[in-house]
């Protein structure tokens, strides 16, 4: 079968794609793809930073204060 992805094959494929879609549409597709990747990265950073303020608040809390969840209080009162 030979070298399927040789440089000549890729250049011919690129020429066909440019002829079919045109350069303007390819430019729009490229910018849309870049915007999607950028928003995905920002979303991943946002997911990490959403958890950070809660953790910082707990880390900065007075160590002498014990945080008790409502579930554990309920368990202690029903026992």
C-alpha cells in the first residue's frame, strides 16, 4: 500500500479541501475551533477555581472551631 500519508498525498488533499470549501470558510472553521479550545481550557480552570474558595475558607478557619455536618448532628440525636 505504500506510504499513505506522504507529503504529496497531504498536499493534494489540502488543495482539494481548499477548492471545495474555500479559504474564507476554512479560516472561519479554524477560528471557531480555536475559540472552542480556548473556552474549554477556561472552563477547566473555572472548575478548579470553583472548589478553591471553599477549601481556602476551611483552611483559614480557626483551628479551635470544629465543623460538624448536619448529617452527623442528626445521627447523634437519633442514637
